[in-house]
């Protein structure tokens, strides 16, 4: 049975660590395995009780006017099963009076108790049940219903609800007091619906009951078919015999393992879910948090993370941690150029948009009996973002999840370095490496693929390694949201109508941010061109123009934009895999050749396919500073050096026939010396805080990042470790940190 197979991956996570080690009587290892197997059985029980089989009910939940009763009848006809309307078939028969009469008789609070009591005395199986709008406000009765059914939430646009209620001549609902508008009460009710549903049906404005019923059946089918959404390695070779079992991972496995065992990266085995035009339009007026939940629900199966739990994570991640309530606002710069501000998180870079959420996802996915050490390579911003994100986990999770981030000792800005060091906490450390980012990233990949070492850590210390770089699917996926959200904001602000194309221009090093934009397009956002902006480390620009990825005789240059000082772009492999129709054999050949010969060439048909969607160019150091200066002088807006690289390239290659959204990937506060040089400010003081205060006196946009300003006051004296660029030295550091944390 599938549910049993699904929980077996928890065993495999541990077992694979022992594959290359001979263990005879290691008591620690045996205890560790037994705890993991016990957890697998618990998860097996969980899945079996939450699956839709046989006599389970389909329970339709939603606000008044959502059409639950009508949709329920259509579903009942299609499935040939009993349809139960809580209003007509339970409440009115129990009370011998209409619901409106009961509400008038007992009042709001007593009504909810009476309603809940009536539902608690009811049971059914194999039926379609349409709830009242107020049922979800009574916990005990909802638990009673949930035990024998799957709850489907009909999420109908607010304006549609109000219009329908007017047509039905309903001007008062449960909980509505004098002075409370229907609109406000319906908004208030959402918190109760979010608590209970197993699957959401996102209803387009004006959708017919028949269309909604079909969506409900598709949602049920998805909920049942837990193995329909799996992940494969980019280097996975499809079997010639179609009956041969294909090795695939579930979302939780992909997040836990980080990197595939064959050295490839995890990608969805099937296509990305696509939203209809009507569904996107329904999201135009939504908040960032609402958009994030709806998009991520489509990408994460509820068997991996239930919708209610995912919602809690998203609200925690994007709540008080962001200085701007819009999370990732879009600002008009000039002409047809717009700035997507991705720096309002606690560490001032776009990495916060995923790394405030990813730790909660990771903690949910891992077995409670396992300890995990997260290894991270950073070219500047990832280090502080990942340390900050994992430090926000609850106490229990911090005791079993630790982080070590390796950064190039002399390859990040002074502020970035101070920020990484200052972000160390009880479960996170920073290690400077006397090399560049490419060495750090390659070293981590080699550590993951060293089964002797990873197995030793598991047996000796009960600790499993994983990653939080964008090589980890759980880290990359949340980035899709802000690209979609930016487009919706342009529609909301009236700059474009939905369906009009836009270009996106992104400063690109490891290819993750721009790949997330590609995935947003696959979900239905009409992005026309992806503009890849490089600094003088222009390996990606050259590749997009020629199809030749060539690292021979190419030395990494240190620039004003250190976060894209990268020569080996990990996420490029994911995009090539997508373009090559998931040809894992080709990916293996190309990236093995890159490792051994330091270059590869893709065939002409793939080059042409790449160039249909991508254009690329690069920016010199002088051009970068000049762009910062001219933008400030013309608009009063200060770009960070990475955003300046993107603006230079956008100015050069974008044809201005449609808007271009430039991703602003970091706040300029993190690069104060470069900004002061660009603005020709001669008073360069010694401390980061004094530099920031001086920049703040210019009253430019965006304003100073208060969280960064506060951090500078506590970062300067923290200690950290530095190690040589040697694999054995890095392994030794990892082992010592594991000993300190978990032993």
C-alpha cells in the first residue's frame, strides 16, 4: 500500500548513511535506527488515518454564499452518494425551527454552542457534507467531523460573496453585531477556515457551481494520490523499460537530503502546477502572505506539510521580521523600469524571503529523533540569512538542528563579513575559508557525496548532514512567490493589465533567483524575457550567448557586487535539465566534464532554446558605480552594487516595449564603502555604523535599514574561526562543531 511506502523514506534517510560502513555491534547506531523506524511507523499511522478511502466523507467548508450546498449536490450526483446539508438536514431537524429563528432566539454565542452540540451528535460515512458558514468556529464539532473525512475549503473572492449574499437577501450572519460590516466579518472568519481545511479550492471570480465541483473532485484526487508529486535528480536516467520502478523522492525527502546522492539537484518529476488567468486575477488584491500560501499549497503536497501548518509557517516567516508590510514591494523607478525591493527582511537581502521560511519547513520534515547539521556556502548574503533564519526556530528544534556557514575569508564585503560573524547563535557558526566561494560550494558538495564521512557522523554522533543553499529545493521554492507577487503588484497599481508581458532583470551568480522567475512563468505569470546580469565574472553571460560554459583560464575577480562573484552556477543544471526534456544522462556528462575539464558545450538546438527566453550582458566596475551615482542624482534612489549591475544591463539590452522589473537583491547599507565611492563622499569613517549614519543624512530612498543599523552596534567584536582551503580541514571543523552541539 502506498502510505506504507511513503513512510519508508524515513528509514532510507538513515540507512543510506550506513551503506559504505561495516557496522557490527554499534549500540549507538542500533538505537538511532530503532528510533527512526519507530517514527516511520507513527507516520504510517498518521497517513492511513488521513487518507480518503471507502467510507470517508467529503466535507465542504466555506463562508456564507460560497455555494457549498449547490456544489455538494453536484458532487453527490457525480459520485452517486448521499448529500447532507448541515443547515437543513441536521440543525433545523434537531431544533424544529429555522436557523434564522434559532439565531434570533439565543444570540450569537449560544447559537455556536447549540450548533456545535447538534453536529457532535451526528455521524455519517461515504457522504458529501456541506457545513454552515459558522461551523468552523466550534472546535470540538470540527474535530468530530475531521476524524472521518477530508475538509475542502471553498475559497471564494470576497466581492463575489458579498454580491451573492445581497442577491440572497442575507444581511446578517452569525457573529455580526451592530456596526460590523459584512465585509469585515467575512475577513474575520478566514482565520477559522484556515485552521481546518485539508485542501483548498481557489475559486475564480464568477466561476459556476459545476466548475467549482470539478475543482473539488480534482482536489480530492490530488489529496488521495500522494505519490503524484515527486522529485527526481537532474542526473536521473529514466529506465528504458517503462515498467521498471523509477526512483523518486517526496518533497520532504528532497528538503531533508538537500543534494541528490548522484550529485544532481532535485527537481519536480512532473511540470509545475499552473494557475488559470482567473485564479491569478483573484490574487491581485491579496497580501503577500495570502499569495505565498496559495502558491506554495499547490507546490507542496499536504501529506508533506498540511495546509494549516504551512499557513502557520508562512505567517511566522513573513510577519514581524520584515520592515515593510508588503514584504517585497515594487517601486516605480523611471520610465518603464520598476524596482522589486527584496531587502526588507532582517538581514537586508533577498535571501531572507526564503530563509525565514525554509528553516520551519526543514524542521517540520525531519524525523524528531534525528540531529541535523546544515552546511552552507555563502558568497556574502546567504550566510547571515541562514544563520538568522535557523536561530528563530523554537527551542526544541534548535537543539536538533545546527548550522555552519563557510564564507570566503577575503571575498565578501566588510559589512557582510561582520554581519555573518554577528549572526552566530547557539545553533549556528561562521567559518572563514582562505579561498573563494566556488571552493566553498564545491567542498560542501564533496562532503555530501563522501559516504564514508557522512556515515561516520551518523554512526558516531547520530547526526545527518543537509544544506540550505539554493541547491536545496526547500530553499529555492519560496523565491517563486516574490516574482509572481511583483507582477500582481504592477497589475494592482494599474501599470499593466493582467496578461500584459513584462521582462525581469536579475543580477545573477548561482542562477537560483532567475530560475525562480522561470518557475513563476511556468505557473502562468507572463514574463517575456529573463535578463541575466553579470559583473566581470561573466561566465553566465558568455554561456547564454554561446552555449559554451568555459572556466579554463578564468580566475574569479573580486568586485563591488560580491554576492555574484561566482563561476560555478549550481542552479544552471536545473534549467538545462528542464530545457533538455529531463535528460539526466546529458546532465551527468556535462557536469562531469565541467568538473574534469572545466568546460562544456551544449548543442545548437539547446542554445537556440535558451536564447528564446534569455538575454544576458555584463557590467564593469566603473559602470556599476556610475549607475549608482546617476540613479541617485536623477531619482534620489540609492541602488546597491548588485542592483546597479542589473540596471546597467537592463538599460543596455531591454527594448523598452514592455515594463522591466529589476530585482534589487540587497540593501545598499551592506555596501557602504562602495556607495560612498559612487556618490563621491570623501568622509569614509572607520566603523560601519558611522558610515550608515552618514548615508542616512542624505535622506535618500530607500531609507536606512533599521535592523542592519542595530546589528552594526553588536557585530564588531564577535569571534569566529578561519580555516585553510583543504577538504580534510573543513571536515575536521564540521566534526568538532557537531561534537560541541550534539554530544
